[in-house]
């Protein structure tokens, strides 16, 4: 219950998660200083983590910001569990793993992280399962041997995450509705990338919605990168999206 209440406070304040997909820690920290107070969390992914390591995460946390560690762990169960423990010890609010790693990998990670967090009295981060990347199309899934249509595959993996004790999923906004129908627990979190303001470039994303549409569909968190970070005025872009979200929340 402690873990879910933490997530609810983040979501109520601001569901915007900024993707710090930049080359250096200095760029990331500068963006965080410009956007803090207007967005709810910052995402550190493979590019920035490979360039700068855990120090950039710790610097963001020292600023009082919340961090989503987006490394998409996928390995043998023991290895992923150990990585998850270190993510929890680092103090991140969310980390993720690939649902295609299977139930044993996910369950082992959840149990190991729970045990360490209780023993060391640290707040357990949300653990989310990555379903189908928003860059995937039907054709690219067929290339790797996945024959189900994308929504059906996402729902299958979301159900696997729920039965494995994972807190929620990372999924395209187009699959939020089917996920909410298939997994009825109110505590199941959906974090969605593939969010683009109306008129923004899609870049390498395939299955997208506007921020307002994603919130109305039932997203808890929205990961947004280039529409804010590459804007001429990132703060103004973030504020416009925050306003759109507030309007979407109105009854």
C-alpha cells in the first residue's frame, strides 16, 4: 500500500515524465532545472545512463526530483532481480523490465526487491513491464515471430505482468482501453510513451495519441521527450501540455 500511495501522489500532482534522452549529464541537469515544478518526473534511459552512469540519477534525486529508470531489464531472473535491487537502493520511483522475459523473471525481481526494501527500510519503486514498444508495427512484430495483432499481444503481456506481481505496464496509448478491460485492478499502473501534441512530428513512434487523449483513455503517466526537450522554449511547451492535461481531467 505504501508503494501505491506514492504513485498516486505523483499522478495527482503531474503525470508528465520528461524523457532526458540527451548526450550528457550537464544537458540533462540543465533541462531538469528549467522544467522542475512544471513536470512530475524525469526519465533516464539507455543513452544518458550509458553516457553518465548512476551519478546523473543521483544528481536528479539530490535536486528533489523523481526518476523513472528506463533500462528495460531483460536477462535471466537472478540478474534482473539484482539489477532491480540496485535500482531500488538508488532511490528511483519507477524502473522497468521486459514482460517478454517471462513470469519467473518478473516474479523473482518483484520478490527480491520487496524483500530488500523491507529489510533496508527503503521505499519500493514501482516495477513496470514493457509490453510492445511504440516503435513497433504489425510487420516488425512478424519479423521476430510474434503473430498476434498488437492489441492482443499487449493485453496478453499485461495479464502476465499482473499475474506475476508487477505493478503495471509500459504500453502505447492505443492499448490503454484494452488493458483496463483485461486487468481490472485499480492499482494497476499504465505508463505510456508515444504521446505527441497535435501537429508534432511522430519521429520514430508509430502508435501515438495527444496528451489529453491519453489521459482520457486512462493513462497514469505520460512519457514525453522531443515535443518538449527539442522545443524552442521547453518550459512553455511543458506548460501547454500540462494545461491540456488539466482540461482533459475536467468532467
